[in-house]
């Protein structure tokens, strides 16, 4: 099975009527796509009221890919706002309770920063993270090319398989050690994640001051042929993993929703159990 969605639900204006309030966007989003990546969890471990609200606003078959808190992946600058890493992980796992109860948790995504390179201490930290997360399905995405250099390529994938990490495969510009190749290898027979970051080579490297780096970096519209090329990749991955989760992260120009819909058409996908499209017609 292939599931297609976007990263976040707030930045996709083409999906919503004009002047749609933020409070209504998730429900409307879930009338278009069956999955979403929750980004708010990266910036702060979300309170129970938020998680319960988002679970209630989505249909029964909807699933969340929840991004690990930045203190867990080393993005956090300075001290973490917890007494210990154990306490931080425990708080994050507790925040997943509403999703687990509703059976709406697809996986937790550990996306590590570009300075998290392939070294023994980082391998040991990955092992510790997986142990702390227990039986919660976890995806692993690298941002440093050293993990896939020829001398460690096979060992990286073997380690992920041994630890039962879900591989987060990336489609992104190839611009040096701060980007990783598209490695078409599933490390979990149940689930594989594919994230489309766009191919904006000029914007991938942090631009000069005065420019919003994130807006520039993910400014890219995939051409139809580029998506067509991915059909063959997906066929290969389907032989390795039962469920494929595709997330479009090229949000900057409003292109993610367009490309997500395009991919659904190319793959002839129609999802049952989405939220009603005309939910607010008579309200």
C-alpha cells in the first residue's frame, strides 16, 4: 500500500477555501490526503490537549508521522529543558498516547542534522534512541553524506536493519556532504518512508543574509517526468516493504499539495475513509 501526504497542514493554501481558519485546516486537509507529518512536535513536545484535538479532527483511517523533538536529535541549541535525556524521551513518548490509542501513529521520524556524521559515538546514540523508544515504529533520516560513503554504505544499512529502523529515503539536491543520495533500500519489511525535499540546488545551501533559508531551500516544483521516474523506484521498494509513506516537503511555493495530487493521479490512487470534502457546506 502507498500512502501520500504532505509535511504539515498549514501551508497548503490551494487545499482550502479563502479565509479558512487555522482551526479548520487539518480536517479539510484530511479530506485530501490520508497521512500528514506533524512538525510542531519538533519545536516543542506537544501538550495532551493539542494531540487529542488533532486526533479528533481526523477520520478513523488517518495516520500521523510525528517528528521527534529537536532535543532528541541534537538540533536543540544549548541545554535541553529537561533534567535528563531519559526524562525528555519519556515526556515525548507520553505525548504519543492519544495517537497510539486511536491507532493513528504511523511512525516517529528522527531526522538528524547535517553535523550528525558517521562516527562511533553517533552510532551508539542511535542504538540508545531505539532502545528508549521501545516498540514504537521509528524512521531514521540522515543529513550527512558520510553515512552512505562506499566504505560504510553496507554497514549503515545493515545496522538500520538490525535495529529495525524504518528508512527515511530522501529525494533532494546533491550538493556535497550536507545532502544524501537517494538510497532505494528498505530496512524494515513493514514500512518505508520517502520524503521529497525538492531539487533546488542553489537554495539547499544556506543563502546569504536577508533571505529566508527555509523558504528558499524547499522552493521547487517537481516536473511530471521526475515523478514518473519515481514510479519505477516505488515498484522496487514495494518488493522490499509492505507499506510506503510518501511525504512532499517542497512547501515554500505551495507546490507540495500540487505534486502530492499529481503523484496520486500517476499511481491511480484513490483513498477510502477520507474526511467529507463538503463538510462545512451548511455550517
